[in-house]
C-alpha cells in the first residue's frame, strides 16, 4: 500500500500524491528505486520535489507582479538582484538584466546577510555602480578596484559559493571570474548578440541549446554548479531559450550522491553518471518535474533522506 505524503503545503497535496504514486509505479514496473523503498524516504523525496517546484514557481510569480523600483537601486537596502534583473528586462536593458543574474549566481545569497556582498560590489561601495557598460569596457579597472577595496566589502558568499574569494588579483577571485565572463560574451559586449550566436550554433531545441551554452561557458570559478545555476536562471527568466535536458551529474556532489542513493540505495554506490542521467530522464518521463527540480531535490534529499528539512537557499 502506498502511503500518501503528509501535506506540508495543503495546496500542493495533489501534486505530492501524484509524485509519490509516480515514483512507486516506476520502481514497481520499470526499475527498482531502493532509495525510496521505505515510505518515509519516498515521502521525503517527494516533499523536496514539491519544495523545489515552489521555489522555481516563485520566479514565475515575480515575472507577473509589480516590482518596486528600489529593488533595482544598489543604494537602497531593498535592492534585490533577481527582482532588479526583471525590472531591467522589462525596460529593455537586457545586458544589465543578464549581468545581474551572473552576479547573483557568482555571489549567491548569504544565509544571514542576504545580498550585501553583491550590493557592496555592484554599487561600488556607494560611490559609482559597476554596471555592465562600465565593467565590460574595462574589466581590468574592476579588478583593480576590487583589489583596493575588497577589505571594505561586507556580507558573504552564499552556500553554493562559499569557497570563493572577493579579492581582485587572485586567480580564484571575483576579479578573475568577471574578467573571463566579459571575454566569454565577446568584443561586442552584447549579451543578445552572443546569445543569438550560441542559439544558432546550438540548434532549435531548448535542451540542445542549453547543452551548447553549458559547454562553451569557459568562465573562471564557474564550474559545473555555477554554470548550471546561471543558465537555469536565464531560462526561467526568459532571457535565453534554454532548459536542461539532463541533470549534469559529472562534477556534481550532492545531486550525484542523491541519484546514487535513489538508484543504488547508497550515496556511494558505484554507479556512473551517464547511466544515472539516462535513468533520471526516463523517470522524469513519468513524473514530469523537469531536470532543474530533479537536480535540486536530489541534492537536498540526500542530506536528510528520511526526514524532510526545508532548505531555502
């Protein structure tokens, strides 16, 4: 007997029941999923999937809502780079919108200090903002500014970026990331032109185009996780016609452990990434959550497989 998940979010109870039934049906008829053989484990994974869907739905909600202009003002304590990106997008300032998505991905949101680090850097510590036009004209000047002022920058990196350095002159620092990002966009300094080029090269399928963006994005400090997060956000905001068609497990940590736990019953199970990705694609054909949700929920689930913990970062 399949026990339906406890509805943490009553409005999502039907979704949770559908996912639980789908997981159990897949495991019974297509491929055993020992990681969710226990009701508690299946319920926990389902709740992580629902939590991921809710997080991603929030962006869709923001796209429809009025947003206060203060959200795009780095001098305001209300500044929020994601809402700012939407405001710039609505005003046709596509370069600035995508630049802010890049910065939001690079810095991340600190659990207690929020976007302070990004805000301090983007605002030039309140002196003169490092907007895309200024940075892209002279990334070397930006690196020099960081080297001089990094000690005055407050806040901290988000959980996904906690091993980064704010220093401008280090190969592992923000300066190197920004300089290589400007180089990736290219001499026109136009995101729209660069993205149009990548779309032509990638084809007419959002998954294939995502793959091409992912493979060509050679930006310092943007490994597997940075690229995946950045490109997924571009797709959710409608800034690029892309969506991931697989979970990109090579180079992953949490999502790979989660996939191995699901399929092998052990986060250290000796299962290779290509076979796991193929199975996740097959599973998603049944439960239809999409690879962003699959990747995110498996990562969070493996941290606590039989007791739901709501991770908000």
